């Protein structure tokens, strides 16, 4: 006869494991046939066990994927009625080694303002935790690296690097990351690089342009 869901009973369940009891007048061979438990595949999960009472044997069989079962172990070939008079709790113990939590952070200092092409400027970052080396880069508005990467040792909780401002443009950002843990990273706000200012002077009625220096207003 086909599988009868009324004869499938959970005996004990803990931590995702279930021990089932299934009784039937079918033979053991019929129950082990492929697809017998297919309609119960939603209940019978891989790793579950079924205490199986058939017409010719008492067996303990394991559940595989999609309701399929293994041959298991024949407990008794005379198939006496199953009598369950006591209950037991299934306990699974796990022991994990001691774990140490380490916090790693990177914080960029503000990028200097008023940058023009060819100007040197310094970028600093502060760290906490076991951060040994920082990697600095400059990226453009598309995310492409235009300067760096430059690796700098983090000493006394900080590190700094000097860059030369790239070509005039907007959307530039400084990126810093922990060399030992690339997920620990920070990106600065965007900044602009302009053409260098020039100093204007006056001689009589003529304005003269002098190369070098900055125009201060």
C-alpha cells in the first residue's frame, strides 16, 4: 500500500533534529523503494531518523534529501510492536574556544581646501586597534585611482602621506584603508582641484600678471 501520513508520528525533536515513528503493513523493501516518502518530503529533513515498523522488520533508517531514505539498520527481523513508555531529551553540546574581539577603525582628517594643480598637500588619518599599515589613494569622480596607492606605517595611532594635486577637476576623493583588513576603509568628501592662482600687480594704468604665488583677497 502507499505511504500513509497518519502513521508518521514525531517522537522527539530538538535543534532541527527529529526522530519519527512510522508503522505500516508494507514490507521493509516496499518502504525503502524510491519515492515512498516523497509526499512527506516537506517534513522529513536530511539528518532525521525514522524508527520504522514494517510487516517483516523493525528498523532505524536515516532520511536523505527530498524525502529519500537510506537502508539503515535492522533492529529486529520479527517486527514486534513498538512500545514507547518513557521519554528522553536530546541534548547536543558545543564547546567553542575563547574568542577575542578586536576593534579596528580608520578615520580621515579633513582634506585641505584651495588645492590647485601641482600643489603638495598632506592627508592624515587616525586609527584604533591593531592597525599597522594604512594605504592612501586619490580617486576621481569615476572611482579610478589617479594617485597612489601609498602604504604608510601607523605610528602612535596615526599616519599621514603627502600627495601632489592631480589635474584640474572636481569629484576627487581620498580613500584610506587598513592594509591588514581591507573592509576597514574610509572615503573623504569630494574636493576640487583648480588652475593655480596668479598675483596681479599694477604698473601705471597696466595690470601685470606675475607667475607664481597665490592671489589673496
